[in-house]
């Protein structure tokens, strides 16, 4: 009995396991030249619009899956109206590209693969959905806030163009993120399911990195002259 209690006390929770076991993939994603140059103001506003456009397509897929998983016992605790991003992304795209923005937003091959993976796992697998939900929304509430401030400085945006990063319904992001991590730790998942979730987070980081790389392939056209 004592051994079991010690194991339960010292073993890291799922949230901590995700953080440590996906750290390398996370760091690789952060090394994107496209994102670095954008935040430094070295690219034109068209680069920001291109990133927001591809991000919008990913969120359309993820939030459609979220509506389908609303009654799933594992996924449901993570789903909330306060997180939804598609309307904010649509407002940003209208500001950045004008009324005809929908005709200007088409999926790059890397984005299409990202969306295909979401569609493949998020509907049938609770762990698959939570993995993609985690990487997107926790990233938006964490690094996304730093990105917002850097874009403000680089391009002079205030609200319009940055609505994607503004969570009006979340008063205290740190508290919200702590509660989210507690839900991860409390999720009724077997060791195998936890492993599947962690593996999917690693894959999601790779897919996100591939999206950045696809944008970077056209970086010369976005450089400020």
C-alpha cells in the first residue's frame, strides 16, 4: 500500500508529461524563420494575412470536430464557447484582406494535410481531439499573447488584425490554463490512451511546423523592400 501511495504521489500528471515529452517538438516549431521575421516586422502585412488565413482553415476543422464531440465524456470538459476562434479569425481576415477575403484564402498543401489529420482523428478518438485542442488553444493563451504584443509593435495593430489573440471571455488566462491542465490530469485515460494523446501532440506540432515551412517557402515575396 505504501509503495502504491508513493508512486501515485511522485508520478507526473498527464499535463506535465505532455509538456516534457513534447518539448523538443515544440521548440522545433518555434524556430520558424517565417514567424520570427514576421514578429520582427521584416515581412509585409500580407505575410500576417497569409498566416491568419491558413490558421483559420485549421480552426474551421477543429471547431467543427468540437461541435461533434460536445457530449463526449473525455472531450467535453475541454470545450467552451470562450475559446472559439473562427469568428475572430474571420473579422481579422476581413480587416486584412477586405470583403472578398474568402476567395483569397485557400489551403496550402501542408495546411490540407493538417486538416486531414484533424478530420481523421478528432471525430473518432477522444485523445486525438484533445491533443489538437490542447496544442491550439493552450498555445493561443500562452505564446499567442506574446505574438499579439509583438505584432502590435511591428505593424501598429491594436484590435483589428489581432482579434484572434484576444480572449474577451477569459478574464485570467493563467487561472484558465491551470484549470485546463487540471482537467488533463483528471481525464479518465488509460496509460495507452495517454501515450496516444502525447504522440498526437507531437504530430500536431510537426504539422504546425510544416505549415510555417510552407509559408516560409514563399518568404521572398513577403520581405519588406
